[in-house]
C-alpha cells in the first residue's frame, strides 16, 4: 500500500478485517507499506499492521511475494504508480479520482485493459458504491421499482475550509489534486449516480468558484500562497437514459460535514440516500394506494440487504469504514473468480471525462458534451 494517512488508514482497516468477516477464496496478507518519511512510515506500519515498510514504491512492484498494489496517495502520483504496477503484473486498487488529467486517466485505463488480458485486475476506490443502502438503491432502480428516471438531485457538502486561515494543503493545489471540491467529492456523486441509475452523464453546464484565493503556507515558509482549485462546483446535466440532474460539490457549506445526499425521482417512485444516515434508505412507492403513500424509511440492516448478512443482527448499525471492507471483499473475490470488477479504470475514466467537461463548461460559460469513455489500445 502506498500512502498511509486518511485513505491508507481506512484501507488498512479493510485489509485487516476483510477475511475475518467474509468467507473468501483469497486471503489478504499486509506485506509492505510505503511513505516518503522513513520514521513516519515505520510508525505507520506498526500502527496499521503492515509487516514491512519502505520509502520507495518501486522496490515493491517486482517482488514475487506481492500480488496487489493499493494506491492511497494524492492524484499526482496515481498514474505513475498504477501503470508501473500493472505493467509488472500486479493487481491495482487506486483511490479516486483516478487521475489528475484526462490524459493520465486514459493512459491508466489503457494500461488496465492491457493488463486484464493477462489476468491482472484493477479497481478504482469509489467506496460509496459499497454502502449497503447505496447498493440497495441501485437494486431497487434496476428492478424498475421507481420506473423511468426523471430527476437526479445530488449534493456533496463539506465545510472544512470555510476559515480563510486554513492552510494551503495539497487538496488546494491543482498540480497535486487536479481539482478542488469537484474532483475530491464531486467525483463521488458523479460515480454514485451513474452507478445507481445505469445512465451516463452526456452533457453539463457548470460554474465553479474559489471563495478564498490565497491561504497560509506552512509556517517554515511563511506568507500566503495561491489556491489553484475550485472551492465549489455546481452543474446541471443530462444523462443518456433521459434523466436530468443537478450536482453541487462544495467545501464551504457551513455546518455540513460529510453531507452526501442523492435523491432520484422516477415515474413510479423515488429513492433518497443521505450518508450522514448511511444505514437508511428512503423509498416512495407510487404504486401503493394513495392513502398509504409516503416516504418509508428502510433500515438497511437485514441479512438479505447487500453485504449486511456478514455483519450484525438486524438494527445493529455499520459505519463509514465498512464501505472499504466491502470494497476489499469485492476486489478479492473478483481476483479469485475472474468476475467483472466495478468501478473499473474505464468507469473511473468516465467520471474523469465529466470532471473535465465541468471545468470546460465553467471556463467557457457554455454547454459541454461528455464523450463516452473508450479505451483504445494498440494491438
Ligand atoms: N474514497 C474516499 O472516500 C476518499 C476519501 C479521501 C481521499 N480519497 C483519495 O485518496 C487519495 C489520498 O487522499 P488522503 O485523504 O488519504 O490524503 P492524505 O494526505 O491523508 O494522505 C496521503 C498519503 O500519501 C503519501 N504520499 C504523498 N505523495 C506520495 C508519494 N509521491 N509517494 C509515496 N507516498 C506519498 C503521504 O505521505 C500520505 O501518507 C486521494 O486520491 C484522495 O482523493 C478518497
């Protein structure tokens, strides 16, 4: 695993847990963790449960006792690490957004398709797909329970940089992060809604805003530096199955901490998911007699709900970290059985194409089409 901070901690928890909860044909062995600082990575290895640690990920990708590379670094290193690992025959789990640019994402998707021909698998870490209520939402939509989809209303609201004195961290620098709220949290609601509806965003009209344009540099440097990403991104969209949608991603929604909320209205009903109540799904069934209609709250903790059977008795809730354990479960199972893996790097390229269209639309003030992701490899 490369990178051991926020996502590295969440992924480590998943690798530690997955085989103790799910009965799988493969076992995860936590061989080595990579970081840039020798002392800190040694401490992280001990804390998180990795057998070895190193400061150079290149030393890992040719080792025979390592089968999978888990990329938990900022976006500026995803392409280099993932492409090298795939070329060396290692399966890859890569955090989202897949890359910082379309070109990098295309190269990664092509590398994944090439590697797949040799049985080498890859997945992008859009973990919210693996929240049981989101998987149930997709199942209800796929089963036709809300009919033809008309509206998607998706927001991802945070507030951690409303203070102008918050420092200029890597997430606020375009060369490191690719974009701001758009790629960090907007990417999740783009992926989630495309996944749940089975429709692809085909065009967007967007605006972006950077409210605080300069922020404090680290104390050893001093002074202010420019914020080079968006603080907020808003767009309307069309999807290729006929739905229309609104999306809002912001780090300035004062009071909102991790407010990922998606509402989908169809011809026969509606479904609503709110991450801060992640064990619940709201469902409105317009097929019921009118005197029984109303939004019902499904507590998604029954054994026949997706993933839930492996955990606790009904009503005993699960949390954020479980989505990463489910991600690890699905990846290990797919590696063992050869089953299709989603989101693939091509699925993640599709999200990247939407991010790019949003930025183009915001810059030009015009409608931007989103092309379907095609992965071409020279044969
Ligand atoms: N799936 C999710 O919900 C989710 C949530 C947060 C972040 N992410 C994604 O995960 C990735 C990492 O984000 P984070 O929040 O964990 O960041 P973070 O700042 O908490 O951790 C980044 C880690 O990468 C290491 N690192 C940076 N550059 C490196 C390099 N060149 N070589 C080796 N190590 C390097 C850092 O030392 C640190 O350990 C990003 O792509 C981000 O978008 C996903």
